[in-house]
C-alpha cells in the first residue's frame, strides 16, 4: 500500500508545477550552457527578476498582471545585457562567478528591509495572482486515477506544460536554424567561428538573453505556484537544481530539460517520501539514533549532491545526451 | 495584538541600540524593558526610551523634552522622559492617523549636562504611520561624536573589517592555490571552511574541558585538531576524488559541476550531523573589550589577528622561499613544463590541496569563534572568497590576499553609508565592476584570461 502511495506521490510532483518551473529554468540553461557553452550560474537571478517584478507590478504598483509580465521579461533582458557586457569576453569560469554573484546581489537586494515597501522584505509579496486565477478554466478537482490536483494547481501545470511545449518547439526551431549552428560552433570552437567572420560576442549575448527570458518565465511560475514571491525561492541552490535537471536529462538535447525535470522531481519526491516513511511515527522502522524524522528530510539532498557528482563523472551526457555534443572545456 | 506591538517596539529599540551602540559597547544591546502600552488600543502613540549607552546596563535619561509635529508643522503633542527614560505621546485614534507623516523632535537644550546625541544631526525623526500600531523611536544618547565621530566609526569598522579580511584571506589563499595548480573552480571550498568549524565544534562538545596546569585549553585544542583534520580532509579529498578525475581527463567545467554536487552533498551531511541551529563555542563567548585610543577591540579579536597574520606570513614565505613553494608556483605557471623539468606535479597538487584545506578549515574555526557556528558558515562566505580571489587575480597568491583585504575591509566600512543588510551586495558589486575594468584582477596577468 505504501509503495503505491509512494509512487503516486512522486508522480504527482514529477508532473506538478514545481517540475514545470525547473523545466522552464533548465530550457533557458540549455540554450546558454548546452548549446552555447555559457556557464550561467545566475539563473535564479533571472527568476527573481521575473517573479518579483510581476508580483510587485500588481501587488505594489497596482498595474495590470500583463504589464507585470512585460516588465519581468523586459528587465530580464536588461539583466542579461548588464551581465553579458563585462563577462562574455572572459573565460567561462569568470562568467560562472559573476553570474552567481549577480544572482545573490539581486536576491539580497530585493529581500532587503531597505526596499521593504516595494518588495516586502523577507516575507515577500502576496496578492498578485488574481488575473491568473480568473483565467482558470477548470472549476473542479482534476482526477487522473493515480494522481489528482486541485483546480488551481491543475491550471498551473496545464498552462505551464503548454509553455514548456512552446519553449521546446522554439528551441528546436532555433537550434536547427543557421543561427543555432553558429551557437553550437561557438561552444565547440569560438576562434573558428570568429575566423568565419561571425560576431561571437553578439551571438553569446543573444543566447544569454533568450535563456534569461526562460528564467523569467520560470520566475513567474514560482511566484504563481506559491502565491507568494520571496527570496527563498531564488537562492543559489535553485540554480544548482536547475543544472542538475538539465544534466540529468541531457544538455544540448531539446527534450533534455523536460525529461530531466520530470525524472528529477520524481526521484527527489520518492526519496523524500521513502525516508519520511522510514522515520515516521512513534516507533519508526529506522532507529532514531541513526536517523530522526528531521534528518530524513535531508537525505534527498545528500543523495542528490552525490548523484550530481556521479552523473557528471560517469555519464555527463545525461539520459538522452550525446557525449560528442559536450566537448565543452574552459581552459 | 498588544503583545505583538510591544514586542515589535522592543525589537526596533534593540536593533537601533545595537546598530548605534558603538562608543558604548556590545552589551548595550540588552533588551530594554517593554515600553508601556497605552490603555486604549485604538490610539496610536509615539513612544521610546532614552538611555545613555555609555553606561552598562544603559542608564535611563530623565527630563528630556520630546515633541511631535504633523505635516503642516502643527504641534500634536509633547512629553518629557520619566525616571525610566520612557516617553509616550498620543497621536489620536488610528483611523485618523494611519497614513499621516509626523516629525518627532528632541529638544537638545533639555539634555542633562555631559550627555549628547550620538548623531548630532538626528534631532528630528520623520515617521509615517503605516499600520495601526504604535511608533517607536529612539535617540541614541552618549558621548558627543562631533568632529571625530565619522572617522572613529570608520576606524572601529575598519578593525572589524581587518579581522574578517584575515579570515577571508586564509580561505582565499587555499582556493586560489588550488585553482592555480589544477584549474579547478572549487564550489565546494565553502564546505572545507565549514569542515574546520564543525570539527572544532565536535571537540568543544566533548564532555568536560581539556586543561593543562589549570588552564582551560579546550578551544586551543579544538583549533589545532580542526586544522590537522582539515589538512587530512583536503589531502584525502584530492586522493579519492580529484586526482582520479584528473587521470580520467575530466574537463574543468565538468569538474566544476562535480564540485557543486560535492558542495550540496557535504553541506547537507553537515546539517545531518550538526543540525540547522546556530551554536557558539564554549570559550571566549563575550570577553570585555579593550579600548585602544578611541577604538574598542576584544582580546579574542587581537588573538585572531595575531594568529592569522602569523599563519599567512608563514604560508606566503613558504611559497616564496622553499623548494616546494617554488615548485607550486612552477606548476601554477605551466604544469607541463613543470613536469618536464622534473617536478612531481601530482605531489605538489597533493600538498596544495592539504595546505589549502588546512587554511580553509582554520579560517572556518576562527570565523565560528567570531560569529558562531552554523552548517552554512562556509557556504555563506563562499561568494566573498570568490570575490576576493577574482578581484586579486585568479590563481595568484598575493592577489588573493590583497583581494581579501579590499573585500573584507570594504564590507565593514561600507556600512557607514549603506544599510548593514546590504554590505555583501556592495562587495559583490565591487567584484563585477572590477571585472569590467581589469578582468585579470589586480595582480593577475592579462594572458590568463584569454
């Protein structure tokens, strides 16, 4: 019985709104890292810009939801330009450090008491999702047999997966175009592409912007999913999780991020529920001196960290990837 | 509702005392007695407590006149601080008052002889009533800071910055050396820092104290053990993980992502064993500070400064003078050439990992002593370590140290102008701006960037 609950609970998460968020974020990373070889470790920063400005437009400035969406997307383009100008000419690891630092700057600034009246400090923003709720065509609980969702959650994941599908098609079309081949060329050998007269810097910037836009959309969904936007949703680890999703599915593969997100959240939830069951109740299966209920909640992250290491060492191409596509190197 | 209001008031007061209690001392942060709430909850009051933070505990200041004016400059109310230093000025019912802005003034001529406002410009405070809750204000009183005030505060913050920079420098040196010899951007370096602090916590938590001739040396032992264990940990990590990866020819970006996995793995493992709560080491928790001129410094900080300076000087001298140090620099410069001139590259890298991890672990213990241990202590400063290393020049020894001093002192001193919560933001902005103008870092060579 527990096994069935375990599987249905995991499946619920694997198809749910969280998986949508990470699929979107990882599609963005796929354009940047998978196809162009740009190590953007600041995807959480793009998510923060998207989520916060959509939420603040409605909740703080009283603008329309759609203005908020436009503002979020527009500012994420600005962020990509700001980040790209100093760093895209530098080696890959510099880009990694600068983007990770920028994401943290954004998170700490938006969550600060100084900007409390705009962005709500550590508690964040609420009451911005009305337009989105009103668009919900589902009025009753959606039951698919093994898994079931509340109408709002189903609307989230339904609209979310549609956006993911659009994103996948867009990336597919982009990457089979001549433009996409230039990106892959940059990843393989920047100097060769430059010698063909292409403006490498400009292509990298375009790639950074497109990936950042996907990050902003992921940010919208984080905010809508929790009906709250606060700094904890966009911590550094968020970016790391998105990378794990991408690498699990397979970088430089159109469907890599989608499969990665579903598998990642299935496994993470499975581990969480599994260790939860082991340590549950007054007389848990697992002796308390080995693992308490609180410690059990850490097991999934411990295993995830280990899995990311092993994945990168033994199967860097992920589930779907092609090893030849990943000849990225920094030095 | 009332409980929430008054505790919020106490919190505001506490924070302000802490922030402004500079020429007093850290103990000024004693929570003040809860300010009396007015009988009628619908009335909004301006209230506060005037204390002289030079005294310990802060002494109430009596007989000071406070007045409140509204937008138009009309006098709304007046009060005089009582024997407990408290004053309450009712503004009116909340429905009339919410949204209005008031100016709260302190009459300086009524201050007792010998006391002055900490910040002489702050005789007026403007407050907007945002919610239906009383407004708490504070006017820090102490020695006048006329003239020298700004400089003294800068100096005091500079001392704090110096302590932090030294700890940062030890961590940064390790990161930079590992990068220099192996090319690895190690995102798990923060966990090497935490490792030292964790081992020290474990030693500290062993039952009983470790004493030699009546002297309690628990912490000294903890520091020594943490350093040794960190060194071993670094050496073992290289042997078990990074060396095989180098043998396999794993790319640098792949290795970077492996280090991210390691960071997530170790950080959660630490939390598994140490819990999420903040812990303090048992010794030297709140020593009373010495005053050197106008600056206050705790004996612990002096100890940290001296000890870490010795360690840093020793390590940099070793890198500059010894055969192994020269070999390390040769490997940093060009591994293939170093290998072909007879240097055992693998052994050099092993030593670098051991020394780098030892330095990081030491910086972790000392950091834990100054700000308390938690399982993310290293992860939280990882970006600052990166900032220091990149600012100074990735892979350079002197650059890492110089960068640490700039970042460490900047972080503290910048709180003169930016809110303390944003001090890390300022340091990270410095990093990005520095890259814009000098991408190879202050002491790096241009060709390293490529």
